[in-house]
């Protein structure tokens, strides 16, 4: 068991799946990231997106602004949405076609 400082936020394991151009930019199709909240309170979708950007650098940073996100299969319209341990975030770039 890992000890943590009193009051330190707990990191959560979040599975992140990348699709199409996001997958190419990330270099992986999916991964599990350990994400801690940036501010007091729960981990937010924005914290997970920040962790994704920190993990993959400039190539993915160019793709993410055009992406939409699904949290456990539901569209993320508010990036302050709380994320739980074991949740899944999908990174979806715009798709062509019809």
C-alpha cells in the first residue's frame, strides 16, 4: 500500500481510448492513466484531458482542440464533469463521411 500525504488528492485510474487521427497522434489505441485532480475536489474530465496532453506532447495537442469526448459512452459537454476510478474517456477527432 502506498502512503500519501494527509489531504493529498487520490489519483484515479482512467482508461483512455483514442480513435482515428487521435490514435495516430498518441501512438497508442488505448492506455490507463493515473490522474489526480488539479484543484480540490473530484477528478474532472478536464484533468483527464490535461493528463492526455501531458503524456503525448505536441502531436496530440494539435488534434485535441478539434476532438469531442465520451465519458463512459456519454458525450462530455461540460469538461468539469466528475470522473470516477475505472471510468473510460474516448478521444474522438472529427470523422469524414456521411
